[in-house]
C-alpha cells in the first residue's frame, strides 16, 4: 500500500499499472492513486501495527483501518493517540463481522473475526461486494471529483479571458450536463454503497465545492445578463433621443404642407439644436457613456481613466505673513 501511494522509502510497486489496464485506459501516473483494500485475518486476530503504549486504546481493527485507508504506516504518519474518535468517528460498521473506512487517499475494509477460508461463505460474499458494488460507488465519487476539478479550472480560465461572458455561458451548460449525468448523491435506495459515496464526497468536499462553483457561475451570468439588458436599454434610449426630434419635426412639416427648401433647412437646424440640447442632459450623457464603454469592451480595448489635473496650491509669500501680537 505504501508503494502504491509512493511513500518515501517505499519500494516500487510489484506491478505495472499500464499492464493492468491492458490498453483499456491510459493511466495518468502524475496523479496520486486511490487504493481500495480488503483484509480478513487468517489467524485468531490481526497483528498490532502501533507498538507504543499510548495506542493501547486503539483496537487492532482500528489500527488496520487507519493504516490501509491512509496508505501509510506508523513511520509515515503516526496518528494522534487521543484523536481516535475524530479520525475514526465516521467509520462504517457494516456488520458484526467487518468495518469500513473512507479517507482522502483510500478506502479500507477490515474483518473483525478470523476468516475460515473457502468454507467462509460470508467473507467470500463480502469480497464480491467490495470488488463490484462498493467499488462502483467509489469510482463514481472519483469521476465526480475529476469533473468538479476540471470545472473549477475552466472557471478560473474564464475569469481571466477578455470576453468571460461567452465562456461562462458555455460553462453553465457544462455544469448542467454534469448535474444530469454524474452528480448523484445516492446510487441505490438504501445500502452501504450510498454511505461509501457520501464518505468519499465528504473527504474531498465535493458538495461544498460544487455549491460554490455553481453559485459563482450563476451569479456571474446573472450580472452579465443584467449588464446586457442595461446596455440594450441604453442603446434604445440613445436611438430614441436621436430619431424622435427629427421624426416629429419633419412630420409636422408634412402636415403643414411646407415645400420650400429654405423652410426645410430652418426646420432641420431646429431639429439639430433640439437633439443637441437633449444630448447635453444628464440621462443622455449617461447613456452615451455606457454605450461607449460597451463599444470599447467589444473591441477588446480598455479605456484608460483620465488623470485629474493637479492644481497648484498657492503658497503665501513671507512678506504677507502677519505676526500675532504678544
């Protein structure tokens, strides 16, 4: 187990992961593996792993549970003798014959009574469950962890992109697909598989990470939609300010029946003056500023803010200073 986890001083594992995959998958050797171990004693009881007297309150089964699930021995990471309830409080009591523990680096199943070998039908059935249903629950948790990690990396890359709203919209769709395909909190109506999946999710904080990820994406997209609606309304308002005076003016000329070019020129000048006066109002200036910022962002240019002018502070001359009377 220490060799699989690449612990310091451990010998290389006695097998090649690529040969075990047999071309069905391409193992990523740069990641830390997750191990699943099942142990049943052949003798009367399991040997001690923590020889110190301070671990006398640790039963042998708990010592093996912690050692196998953490993929470490007493020299790698000696647990606190007084933290047994905190470290093993979430262990699963599957029955009177065996227990299970899920940690960050592995899961362990340890028998609490001797194994009678071929004649022991219970442990044969238990080993089958470990290799099938229970392993499937842990594999589902690993897929969820990998998918959430990938989404978190994409979220960080989208926030650094010059046009994040496009990537965030795609990321929201990916989160929806992930929720529909992989984000299951239960694999059956009842059973140990649900508890194993829940234990893996708790060890890797999958629920909290997915909740935070989903909240950040929804909040960003909500803000982006509000910003888009605001700019659309600003554009409509700007178009209205420009076109309404001209439409009303020339429609009035048509009703009156004016046909002289000079009168049309005078009416056009009046329309331009009214439009210019409307554009100088505060709401119009806000609309123009918002539209200009939207255009700069669409072109990928950041407008630099104007530096306020520095006004020199007048320094009084020495001759103008008056002395106070004593």
